[in-house]
């Protein structure tokens, strides 16, 4: 099931880059855990017991099409993803 294109997701979460070369690629899933990541995923690194930012390169190597991060508050990330589903 497609979630949307990179450009659509970037717009919903009010990110900066609308012109990436991958903006028309389709995101098929979202993952917070690189162990469960599949091809064409959006990887969202969260801070918890470990820092998901330490796994960004691994996510890319496993096939993540995009990585989303930038806010300190995990709850704001969850709110943005809920908005994406509307």
C-alpha cells in the first residue's frame, strides 16, 4: 500500500526540501526500527533507549527512500504522521 510520494510527505510535515531528486518516489511504509525496515520506506529515527539517528546510514543501505527527523519532541512527530493519514 502506498502512503504517498516523498513530496507529499514533505509537504504534510512542513519540511524544507520540496525539490529533492526523489520527490516523486513512492513511500510504501514507515519504520522507526531499521530491523523491520523494508524497501521504499520512510525511516523516522526516534530518541529513546537508543538514538535512532545512529542508524540512518543503515536505514539507507536497507532501502529507505527518505529519512525524516528534525524535531526534539517525539509527540510532534506522531502528530505529523497522524496528519499524513488524513
